[in-house]
C-alpha cells in the first residue's frame, strides 16, 4: 500500500503560476507518498497528457499515482488507482474495470458512508472536509468541516487507511493524524507554498508528530 503520510492533490490553477509538473517534482523531493491528478478545470485530453508525464515521474520516485473521479482516465494512464466521490462510479465497478491490484479510494464524511465504502471494497478513505477549504467550489459558505472528531469516529469504525483532507496545513495536520488518520491530503498547502518541497517536508513532520502523540 502507498505511504499515506502526505498525499498531494494537484491543481495547476492553484499553483501560483507554476506548472503541475514543477509542483509534483518539488513535492516528491519533500516527501509526498501519493500524487492524485485532479485538475478539475482541464479537459480530459489535457489531463491525459499531463497525467502521462506525472505518472512517469511518480514511477521513477516510487510514489503512488492516482486519478480523481475518472476510472476511464485512470485505466488509460495505467495509474496505480482512482479516487471516487459520491457522483462517480461505485467502488465495485471501479474494481472490476481496473483490477484487483488497483488502489481504489472513496471520499466520505460520515461513519455510515465509511462503513459502506469499506464493505464495497475500498482500499482507503479520504475523510473530509476536515476544515474549511477554499479549493472546492461546492462547499456551503457556513460549512466549517467535520473536524478531527469525525476523523476519530471513522477511525474507530473501520479498518481502512484514512487520509484527512480539506483545509489542512502544517499547523493543524498533527491534530488530524492524532485523531486517527494515517495521513493528510492537501492542495494549496503545497501548491501555493513559496517552497513546495519544504512545505511537503513540514507536513510530513507534523503528520508523524500527530501519530506519535496518539501512541
């Protein structure tokens, strides 16, 4: 299974004028263990071309490469797996299409959804939104996130690896892993950092500190 500590979700429009390839290179240097190709504002063709380059970089570095939402794109890119949301194909269908060795993740925000995803055969869960985030445009203005408390509830309910996502920074990441997450997923905490490699390293240190605190 991948190294879940720091999980980068890409977003070139949120990368301070830098390319996703530049961000991925720096993030890998800083210690990310998973890269998810998101790029919601790009066409599928553009994501495919971008993904081919990132997939090779991840393979060279031994970093897991997954695709957001699109099972077809994950298959076309020979990605390590796919990450699914509520509006995407079911976990079982993704598994059938991508095969037994694929890493299939599922976004959840409740214990019931986490248990259902585990029963369906998901390999890991993205739990959130943990804190208020500005990188998603479908979050209500009054939504402040489920908080580390929900992470803890889900960690108690399932056996799957958990990646807390949404509004996470080096300052609050330890609280998320301290609550039971195996790692944190971020976009802007790395993509908008002046030094993405240093930002990834700081996140990793915070993640490990949170794990130590709960033991």
